[in-house]
């Protein structure tokens, strides 16, 4: 009942395969909807935040404000997924080179309500990914090649996935993508990738350059 | 050492000032430079912007990329420390379980208070704003006219430094020539809004903000502020020279280590401390105004938070500038819980906030914009003052008071949150996602309604009969109510912003609800709480007279937002400072004549 044919499948076939896998594994919504407590699949967050008067001038690495909870396999899975979402290319380096996986770890480990609400989805989603990789490719997620990672992502990156019983897998992927984008684009490399220029002292502020004004059909009105 | 502990305080002072923000800071400045011996009580810790402000720190250097948490409500790098919507051990309560009848109370606990992180928007009230009841029969007139406050607005603008232009528009006062600093250039989204706003009659133009776009003129301004007082002139000039002009980077909400924007801690307190006439006691949480058997104030009872002990400080005059809510709380808790200055029964009544709602839009014209630096002055450059006074006067509108529009583009430093909305990149990952992010980044604009709320009987605070804070002091219980005027106002704003976005060829984002009660910002959320000890012409229907002086206790002054008789759409801080300076001048004169 599980199709391990490594040949590249059509998009429709991929979706069907995932539906079949889901049925076999109960790893679609059935696996994710329970959203079991995270203790079984990761460490327990410390529950202590940085307080109301933290030192704002020092540099913090993930893990310094509170302990991280990811196990090695979870780190590897997150790293592989983040680098598929935001790979090294002509627009800049990979997500993992910018500390994005560690940020995700910091996020699920954080003691605050918003992050705690995301934790079951992310931890269960990582378990689901690991199961899917073994079932589909007989590999760990971190050992998948690019085409294989894309195949996994194709099934869950789009609301179409909702129709084939992957509501929570789609939610998981979108959450990971949103968190990874936030983390990536808040680094100097991410700034360059997205086109943010600033955070540097200037002697004067000239407003948008001529090419921008012309492109928008506007004029500088403050002289 | 001017920042002192309780044990180092003097036996008695001329004036004790409770609170160190815009009102307390202005009072301390004016009084100490006039030679009065002052002591300031601040409930939070000492705070030193020059040493503590994270100026160029990046989100990736902070926990959770600097995103907001319950411990840092506006993000890790926001200047507010030890404060926010909730303060541990210092609760407040709501009289109603209904969301729309609740008030959210922002309380910083730090030297300088809200002035450390505020938006620096510094708009003068106009002539109409002081006499609203005379114009439309609603709310209350102030016992002060624009003409009386005008010179004080000018003095405050010269002292703190405000950029902007004179527009000559109705009820949007000009400053005298040469007072305002040069306005910053418009950014792309601001100029685009200006262009399309014109076709709808919406006048986007340079906003007024307390940021130095060039150094203050320390050679000439001090003599204009303090004629016949060379000593004060010298101290103020020294303080002005210590402030640098803006270097066009970093958000003002972080505060400013170089003093390029106004915060009490970098503008009001340095010259006041340099006089040697000001002691500041931090971690001093005021509990009561002390009064004697003749009904005169004799000082303040406070908790020294470092020891938990009750302490007293004595003074000939007491000034409360603790924020509307906290000032009300102190007044009601005074005199052994019987209250002071409350023969009118109006202490705590007529609390107002600014009316707010926000609409964001995505503008295709702004997609794929060539990268360029739009950090600017660390906040807004443009706004639109209220433009429909005539329509309101002729009875064409279904709400009585106006709003101004604050706006923002999105080509700013990504702050750790996804800078591109998820729905715009649906289904994408990999290089195509990065390309889409680059395309859409900077293409969002947002418009905020900032409108006038009319005081009403249903918006007030009182002492909770049961709940106390960790020192055993009764806490505030809030009541809130919007009238049709505010709800119709936000409905108008929402419709207008939608039209503007569509006129620009864009699409409105996330239309949450059609019900104004669901899209109006909840009470307190704009953090412009004023009222609670309103000023008026008669003791029976006001708490303060025209000099911010309580009718009942003539040596008790209130110099925060509490005496506001209305809350025009203009942000309250500049008016708090102008009123405080004026009240301080009156206090000095009365003290000189032996009337206090």
C-alpha cells in the first residue's frame, strides 16, 4: 500500500501518495490533530523569561535567555526544511547559515503563551515529516536530496493540501515558513536579500532617489 | 548626587513632584530653574538613555528576534522597562466583563515614564479644541483659550525641538517663524499617499515631531526661554549643546542615546538637575497626598520600593504628574482613603483616550521598488490633519469631532516578524519565495485614525472596593463606554482609508469586521489617557482651575493629562508640557506673593 517508487511523480500523484500514506500511517490530520503534549518528543521549556528589565545592549544567542529543547534529530529536520524554504541562491545565503533553525528552537522553547501555543504544532509536524521521509524514501529528513525535499514540500506548501486530509501538515508548513522568513529577513544577509537598506548613520536624509520617484510618478514635495 | 535614595532626602522642599514624564519633567525644569527647591518621586527605577539605549542593535541579536512578549510588550528593544499593560504585583480591575467596556492601562515604571518610548508626535491643540462645547454643545470648554497657551506652546517647541511645517490650515495652528525645525523629506509611500490623497481632498503634509533635524540653536534660544535669568540660560544652553541632531537611523521608540529626540530624561531633567535644586528619588511609589487640618497639602506619603517601607516627604506645594490614572488613584487614596480635592465628586470622572482604528493596504505600484534607505527620523514624516471642519459645522456628518490620519509605509527594518504577509506568498518556497518577498517588501501602507473622544459619564475610574496592590494600596477599577460619535468616526475613517487605498490601485488587507465596536481600538490602547481631574471655571463642576490648581487644596497642582477638559485629535504630550510650564509660572508667582 505504500509506494516507494523514487521516480519523480506528477503533482497530482504526489497528492494522492500523501493521502495514501496518511491513511496508512494515520499521519495526516489523524496524526497531527491530536497534538499531543511535547514532552514525549522534545525537552520541557524552562518557563522563565528574560524579565521586564533585561540588558538591551548585549548580544543574545538562542539558548542564553532560556534553555533550548530540540533533540539532535529535530534540529537536523528543521535545518533541512528551513534551507528548502530559504536556500542559498543568487539572493543570499541559506537559512541555516543565518541561525534560523536555532531561532525556531528558541521559539518552541520560549516560556510565553504565543510561542507555547505553537509548540505542539511544530513538534508534531516535525515528527510527521520524519515519518513521511522514512515511508516515502526510507531516509531521515536530513538525508533527503533536494528533489526529495521538494516533493515533501509540494504536498503541504499549498492550501490544496487541505483537500487531501493534510490540514495540520499545511498549517505546520505555513507556520514554519512564516517563522523562518521573519528570522531570516531580520539578519544583515536577509536585509540584503529583501532589499532593506538602513540602520546606518547618515549625515542627511535625502528621501527616495530619483529612479524611485520617477518609477512611482511622484515628486519630492519637502524642499 | 541628584538621584538620591529616600534616606538622603531633605527635611523639607518647596515643591514635591510626583512623576517624571512630560508633565513632571516640565514642572521640575521650570521650577528648579526659577530657584525653587524640588524633589521628584518616580515609581520606577532610574534610567539613563545615554548608557542604556540599544541604538544599532539588530533583531538577530535579541531573544526571539526582538519580537514582543508579555515582558516587553512593544518588542525587546522598546525603551520601556519594568512596565507595560500589566505590572506584576500592581493589578487594576474592570467593572465589566464586556471587552468594549474595558480600559487598558499602560504604565511604565522608569525615570521619564512614557516619554522614553512615545511617538514624538507634537501637535498643538487649535482654538476650537479649547472651546468644543461652545461650538457643538457637547463635552466641556476649557477655562483656557488657545491664545493663552500659544506662547507656552512656542516655548516648549523651542526647548524640546520640533520639526514640521506651518500649513495655515483650519484649527491646525502655525508656530511663529523660525520655531519649527526643518521637516524631513517625504518617503515613497508618504509622497504617494499625498499625491492620491489630494484627489480625495485629504491633505497629507509634514507632521510635527520632537526630533532634532538640526542642532538646537543654543546661542539664541535660552535667552528667549529665560529672559533676565543668565544662570538658567547658561544651564539650558549647556543641555542643548549636549544633544546631537538626528543621524537618520534607529526607531525613536528605543529612546535615543544622543538626545536627538525629546524624552524627559534627556531634555527636561538634565538642566533641572544641573541647577542643584532638584533631588530625584527613584523607586518611590506615591500613595497619598498628605493634608493638614486646614486642608492644605503638606507633602506626600510614598512606598520606598527598595525597602517596602512607608516614607514621607514634606513640601510647601505638591504637584501630581503621575499619569491620569495614577494621579486619580493618589487623590482618591489620600486623607486616609477619604480623598482630597474631590468636593465636586469628579475625581476619576471623564477619562478619555484617543479614538483609533487602523487599515492596511497592499499597493502594487510599490512592488519591486529599488532598494533605498527610508529609516528617516525614526518615525512618521507625514500625516493628514482633520480636513472636514466645514462639513461638520454645516451638519453634514454623523459625528461631531475630527480625526487626523497617521500613516506608515513598510520599507523599514524587518523586526523579526515575517515582513511579507503569508497570503502573498501562498504555495511558495525556495528561490521563488525569496523573489516574492523582495517583490512585496515595502508595498504595504497603513493608515491610522487618531480622533477626538468626547468625555462621557460612562468612562471613568474609581477605587476597587476589594483589590489592593502588593503594598496594600487600593487599586483602580475602570469603566468604559464609547458614544455614537466615536463609533461613527471610526466607521468614517475605515471607509475613507479603503477609498484611499483603492484610489492608489491597492487592496485593503484583512477586513476584520463591519461593526465599529469590533474595529475601534479598545479604550486605553492608544495610550493617550487624559481627564479624571478636569479643569473648569467653577469648583462644582471641575477639579482644577485654569492654572492646573485644585479648587479645594490651593497648594496642590496637577500637571499631567488629568486636567484635560477634552481630548482633541491632537496627541496630548505637547499640551501637557505647555500647560505644565504655564502652571509652573503661576505657581512661582503665587509662591512669591506668599499665597501658597
